[in-house]
C-alpha cells in the first residue's frame, strides 16, 4: 500500500486540528451560556428576596402599630420560616433539574457530534475514493503519453544529431547545425517537462523513487555542469564551478542529484540576463556536503524565498516559462535524501540556492 500523499496527510492533520478547535470553542461557548444562565437566575432570586424582605418589613411595621400579642408574632415567624424552607426547597429542586437538563444536553451533544463526524468521514472517504480513481486514470494516461512522447523525442534527438554530423563544415552548413542544436535544446526542455510531470505523480502517490548510496559527489556535479554548458552558452552566460581538491563524500542518489542540479542551473540561467554568470560552489564538513548554485540574475523578493519552493510557484518576473515545478521537485528530491534546500537572494544582484546532503 502506498504512503499517503503529503497533501492528504496535511488535510487530515488540518481536519483533526479544526475538530479540536471546534470542540474547545463549543466547550467555551457552552460554559459561557451556562454561566450567563446562572447569573440571570441568581439575579432574579436576589430581586425576589429583596421584594419579599421589603413586603415583610412593611408587614412588620403595620403589625408594630397595632401592638400584637407575642403569640401572634410567634405564629407569623413560624409561617415565615415555613415559607422560607418551601422556597429554598423549590430552588434546590430547580437547581437539580437544571443540572440534569444540562447533563442530558451534554450527553445528547456528545452523541450527536460523533454521528455528524462519522457522516463527514464517510463523505470524505467517498470523495477520496472517487478522487483516487480519477487520479489512477490520470496516472495511467500520463504514463502512456509520457512513454510515447519520450520515444518521439528520442527520434527527434537522433535525427538532429545526424543532421549535425552530416551538415557541411562551412558557412553553408552552419545554419543547419545551429538549427539542429536549437531543436536538441528544445527537445531537452520537453524531456525535462515530461520528467517533472511524472515525478509530480510519484510524489503525490508517495512513490518517489530515491536510492541513496555513499560516494563522491564531485563527478556528478561536473557532469551536470557539462550537460548545461550548451544552454548557458546559447544565452551568453558564463557557467563554471569550483573543483574541490579532495573528494566530496555524501550519501546520495546520483541520478536524482543530477536532476536537482540541472533544475537549479536551468532556473539560474533562465532568470539571469545575457552576459551574466552562474557558478556552482561546493564544500563538505564531517556531517554534510553542501552545493550552491549562484547566479547574477534578477533576484527574488525576501517574502518569496520560501514560496518559490511551492508547487506551480515562480518568482514574480515577466518571464514565465515552465510550470513552476522545478524547485518544488528539487525540494522533494533533496528531502527524500535526508537533506535540506533553501534560497538566499538580493533583488537586482542575484540568487543563491543551496542544498545539503548527509555525508554519512
């Protein structure tokens, strides 16, 4: 059984949190209503006692005016005491009945809430089953289309490679070679887009394939730089990286790190004006290996430094190529290898995106 997707786990967590907040709010509201009801009852009883005391005082004044005999006063006192006991008994019974009503109301509410939540959970489960079926159909369709598109792109890349090889090595053949190289770059971008879409499906289904092994990270970085050299040269951007004197030990999946690096470099090249620079720095400590992609591009506003790693988000610039998946997928790939990724930037000066991987 596949793991729950991050979005679904977040939904469950938010639902649990909302229910807890609703329970607390309901308890506070119920307590406030009960406290207000008690206050109203106490106020009414105080007013009734005040009226009774005033009436008795007036009756005593009249009684004093006629000077009754002591036996009459004793009878009146006894009657008043009996009346007070009767009132107190009625109040005690009223309090007990109110308490019983509140307890019954609380029990009814406790019985009703689980039923409502069970109904909500059933509806949610039904919606998820329908959603899972729709996603499964989408994934099957995307898998078939991706396979066919990769085959077609492979044919395009092979054909353009033949064009480059057979083109005349002179001024007449230069337009053919330049056009074929452009087609190859476009095909490479299309392949990355297809790979991004299939990775999104894997992430959503909790099946993102990552197989970290201990090794030297430096050759993978060099290979990634070589693979992006043509794209940088086409935009007249300088692309270089620091070569560590010693090996760069890390626990990593070479294919996935290559994917992260090409994503980061493609992003840096895209948002760096012609004539700019992109540099890859790397270093290691006892516990981690760190790689940074540094550009002299337009930069990212401080409030967007975290948002750019979200799905379908891009920096707020006029250039909107792509779907905004590269950094999101890069974050998922780095975190799947127990690493961290973050961005630092100064608007108008450039951006640095760094990630770390465990060294052991």
